[in-house]
């Protein structure tokens, strides 16, 4: 059984090596692995980075890039004869409008140069204070043992930084308590929510902190295997992780480390879709329960964490949970906030969890123009009006305000932005990225985008009459978080900016 699974796990990698899905490639891979050709077609076509063979420049369609001229840039590159493709997100909102060249390397064809660059020494990103990469916390964790480590994680109040804010210690206990001894730790480095680029910065600036955190987690839950699933567009980030694993050498070589490439599908950031993808399948979320802590990668207990969550762990072990908790303002710890859009110095800033928008934007060089709205955590969080600027930027307060912190990818919009158009761009994103397995999400994302297109074309308010009902169906009837929040941009824009819709209205 495992043998068959092992062959299947290879197919995405083999398609990547072949340069994409072609008849010849599929035939060869099928002969080599025994996986039926139709199955390989179906799997490969799910992923944008391998669905179409051939090299091209990729231009980002994320909100920050659209408001900073992605459309014009795309046209200009096409006029220059470059083969171009528009993609949902490139994880470079601080360099908008972002592009990747034919070899998936980051380039700046038209983006601003003022984005904070990874090696900028003026930008702190210590996740708790300056550190040396001695792996001393890992040694300490081994010394004090699993119970004590998990107790510190619990005392720290560490919430998952991948978006759901789930208490980390519950998952650690869940995996450690399983009877099955083949266990996995997976790092979710798929970072693809438009507006978010903090994991990229951790990997580039503090790769050892990440590896040390994952190693501590693996020892604490009794896992021998650590996998890092990194988004396919993160070429230099992958190289950085490989280098760091090599540099760490003996300090972490008692664990089996593997890096898996993503292949261009936002949904693979969802934990069970990510596991499906690692198993060589289409990245379609599983029904939960069972949760990955019980039935994860290869059906085994799996602890999955976001890059930032894992990177918080060494300092917690070193300085104690209470210390970490005290760093936050309204919730425990510091937070890496990503800020882009209409601010003067887009970038990633580490601040106490619970600062306000004004405090964050002050660090980011101030507002560019007159702010009217912000999106606190990517398209999934919808929009808030600038009057919500005093809401603490934490998980609970933003949920109470009808939004979410999510992965803290804040995009600020000034009064030059057409809010209806911005709404449509966010809906485009969900329509494109829905995996399609649940009818409410598959049909609902398309329906909402079409209705907004129709409203933009003729201003007929009847186009939006059923938007609320459809949004409710999507929230109630979807398997995963994507479908549950996909109506949020429209719902929040209509709620907070009714005058913008009225102005456009033909009646
Ligand atoms: C549609 C969708 C996309 C997601 N994308 C990511 C992602 O890119 N990175 C991430 O760490 N978590 C992402 N998540 C959350 C993961 O499912 C999971 O909660 C997280 O990796 C757990 O790690 P944490 O406990 O450290 O937050 C996503 C969830 C959904 C529903
Ligand atoms: S809600 Fe959407 S993205 Fe999530 S599983 Fe269903 S169809 Fe796929």
C-alpha cells in the first residue's frame, strides 16, 4: 500500500522536472510510477505552475499590486513581446506591482524600490529579542523534556500564526498523545494570502530560528520527520532553507528533513489540502474531523505549523512562556504585521500583538494619501472603514469587528481606490482559487463575481439583490475556510461603503 503511495507522491515533482503537463511527460511518468495517465493529467492540471508548460513572466493580481498599476505593467510587458501570465499572488506586496521572471526569480519590472528589502538592518525581526544561531534552545528543550516544553508553550499562550489562531499547545498534546509512533511535523510555508509576505521574510532573515522551532516541536511530540512545504514561487527562500539545513549540520541531523515545493495553488495553504498535495494529489481540503493531529500526512499523526508560529518557539523555550505572553498588548506575543498598499514604507514589522492601525502605519512611514479603508488580513478578512482604525489588530478584536486578523496581511486603501472595483478584484481571487469540490463555493464564488461585474457594467442594483443569501449558503455549506469567507469582500464593502454602491447605481 505504502509502495503505491510512495510512487504517487513523486508525480508532482516529476511533472515539475518535465517542465509541466504534456502528453509525453504524462506518458513517461505513468510508465515510471504506475499511476494512470488520466490521474496524472487531472492532478497536474490543478496546479498553475505545472498546468501549462513553457516559461513566462508572471504578473501579480493581488490587491496591492492592482492599486499600484499591475494592469498597466502587464500591458507594457506584453507590448515588449514578453510572454506574460496574470497570477493571484506572488507574496511581494511590498514591491507592488510584483513580477516573477521566467525562472521564478523575483524581479522588479515596474514596482517601487522603496519596499523594505530582506537584509535591511533597520528593521527588527527578532521574534522576541536578538539571538545567536547556536541551537541552544533546542539543547535546552531536549534537557527539560517534552512535558516542560509543552507547558511553556501553553504558558506563552502561543496562537497559530497561519490565520486560525488555534492554541499551539493543544495540537502538540494531541500529536504526542497518539498511540501511532510514526509522526510528522510539517511547516506550512505556502504563504499565498494576498497581502501576506511575513513568512518569506522569516525564511530569508531568520532561517535558523525556523529550523530550531521545528526541531523543538518534533522532539516534543515525538516525531522523527520534518517536512517544509514551501510555495513554488519562493525560489530564493527554498535555497535559503536548504543552505540553513546544511549549515545546522549535526545540530538537527537526528531528524529527517524534507522540503516539498508547492505548485501554484492558494488552497494548498489549507492544512489538509497541503497534505493531499504532499501525497501527490490535487490540493483539495479533506473533511474534518479527523484532524491532522490524528490523521495527517500518510494517515499518521501530524503537527502542522505556520512559519511564524514555529519561529516563535525557540525564544519561548529560552526565556519562558510568561515572558512571551508579556510581549503582547491585548493578546500574547509579538506579531509580524505585513503592511502594503497606500503606506509610505511597505514591509514587515514586528510589533506587540494588538497595536492599532495608526501605530502600525506610523512605523511603516505613514499613510500615502487620505486613507478610507483597510483590509486587515487579506481578501478573507474583507474590508473595514478607516473609522475602525482604533480596533486592536489582534485575533479577537478584529473578529468582534466582523473581520479577522488572519495572517496579518494588511492592505491600506486611500481615496483614489474605487471600492467596488477593489471588491471585484478580491472576488476574482476566490473564484480563481476555489478548488471546486463544494457546490456552494464553486458556484457561489463565480456568481458573486459575475453579479459585481454586471453591476459595474450597468449600475443595476438588482444584480446584487441575492448576494447576502448566496454568501450565507457559502458560509454554511463549504468544507473549508475559503468558501466560508469568500463572500466577505462584497458583504463588508456593501455594509461599510453603501454610498459607493449608491453613487454607481443607475436608479
Ligand atoms: C484557504 C486557506 C488557506 C490557508 N493558507 C495558509 C497559508 O498559506 N499558510 C499557513 O500557515 N496557514 C494557512 N492556512 C491555515 C492552515 O489551514 C492551518 O491552520 C495552519 O497552517 C496551522 O498552523 P498554525 O497553527 O501555526 O497557524 C490556510 C487556511 C485556509 C482555510
Ligand atoms: S470551500 Fe471551496 S476551496 Fe474549500 S473545499 Fe470547498 S470548494 Fe474547495
